[in-house]
């Protein structure tokens, strides 16, 4: 009983303090219930709109917010409208206010030495979040929401941004003369503009283009940032289980998509595309099984081709720009003479070996031309498998 009485006494004292503080502020400024309650009470202890309603008598606009809290429903309606096509479970709202609102708020808090009270922006977004949560049954998430609303009260504009989705899959390419990467939109250099419908690319005539076109349609995303596990020439085939790749979808509308295990897109096929938590930050080590067609300036003897066995299990040094070097290992190697001045070389090697340079001898050692003491040229090369 004593504890209950003590609690009631404390509560009564707190309310009395709030009343006194409210009356003090209202002698100089006319404030709405929201601003008065926010400034008169420490949010960590007690809040009471009832006190503000009893005290405030004037009918002029709130000195701080100009009665913007009375228009919250309009903002809720607009948020419902712009999020209608989005799939989401969690959300958060941010606000951009004119500096004059913030200055008036700060001025009163400083004048009356109001500590521990929320700013007008905090209170405004809190009220909007609570109303939108109640209306939609979605959950407020301050850390990592599915979608984020930004209301710009300076120009009455609204923006919605969706949390990125990350995908992992593999693709095969069964035709020659089809590039891996897509050229960026020349108008915006890949950033996204009206000309490219914010995609950053204009056409879909590459592996990147075909993957992007599919995920744009399936997930309603605007841009797709693809991370390749290795690369190939536009003439190269990609066979076997396919080349692994990651995709970061920018501002997707759909989040509950489960793609088919195999997706046929004419020039390429995508396999086992799935949503993942995040793209690995560290480089992924992989091996490539490659078939290379090589031609030589002079005749090549079968006995000379035996020297290629020296490459197996040895380190190949790739000289990069700025004096950097990387090492690649050949794990499996076989060869077959095709004609007097051409042969085929099959090998399994660490990913990232520049095939044409390895054959022709440009800043790679040892290389095929060097070992055979012949000027060799890479006619074409295909990928038969890529292992992570």
C-alpha cells in the first residue's frame, strides 16, 4: 500500500511540474498540443497530452510547427499510395524540415532550459511511424527496414527507398559473339537517368543485360549491380554448371520471389538463382576448366608440344599494372594437335588467369609462346566449368 501511495504522489508531483512548465511556456508562445506536451515533459518519464489540451486556449497557429501535426493523415495517405506496389514487412520514416522550424524549436528549448526533450523532427517522425504502423500492421524498424520513406516538408515531396536484395546464381552461355558486360548508358554513365529508365544501361544484348532485364521484371528493381566470378571473351562459351555471379538489386519492389531452378533467356540460361543475406566482401577463389584453340606462325611438331607438360603444377606469374604480381597454378593439362600450325590446349587453372596473354606472352611467364619457342595466338577459348 505504501508503495502505491508513493507512486501516486510522485506521479501527481510530476504532473504538477508539467502543468507549471506548460503554463510558463504558454505565457510567451502559442503552441499546439503536440509541441507543448513534447517540450513540457521528459519523454523518459511521463507524457500527457491531456494537460496540454486543458491549458491551451488560443486558436492561432503553433509558433514552432505551424500546426503541421494536424496534417499527418495526409502524409499517411501519400505513403500508402507510393508504397502500394512494394512488398515489405518493416519500414521507417525520415523527414526533411525547413531550418526555421528547427531554429524556433531550439530557441524555446534553450530559453527554458528544456533538457531531455525530443526535437520536433523526432516527434514528427514518431507520430507518422505510429500512425502508419497502425494503418498497415507493418513493423517500425529503425536499424534495417525493408523500405524507408523520406518526407521533404520543404517542397512537399515524398521518396521511398527499398532495402537492397542480394542474389547468387550461375549462368551458361551457349553461343559465340555475345559479350559478358553491358555498356553503360552514355547519357548518365551508368548512374541512371530518364533516357535509360534509371537502369544505367540502355540495351539488353549481353550476359549482364539479360540478367538485368530478368531481375528488373521479376523483382521490380531499378538497377542491378553484378559481381562476376571471373570473366570471358565475347566469343567464349560458358558450359558445365555455369559461371557463378552475385547481384545487388537496387530499390526492388518485390521481395517474396522464388525463381525457377532453370531460367532460359535465349542466349544464356540461369541456374539456381536465390536470395542471399549479403555478397561476400572477400575475393572468392575459384578454378576454371578451359579449352583453348591456338594457332602458330610456323609449323608445330608433336614432340615440341610435350614441353607444355612443364606448366603443370607450376606457378604462372601474371605481371599486373603498377608493378603488382599474382600467381596462378595449372592443375590439369592436356593437348592435341589439330593441324600443322594449330593445336588445342585443355587445362584446369586458378581463376583470373588472362588466357590470351598466357598464350601470346604478354606480361605472363612462363607462357605458351615462350615454352614452345613459337609465336602463338589464341584463336578462341571456352569455359567448360567453374568451381568455387
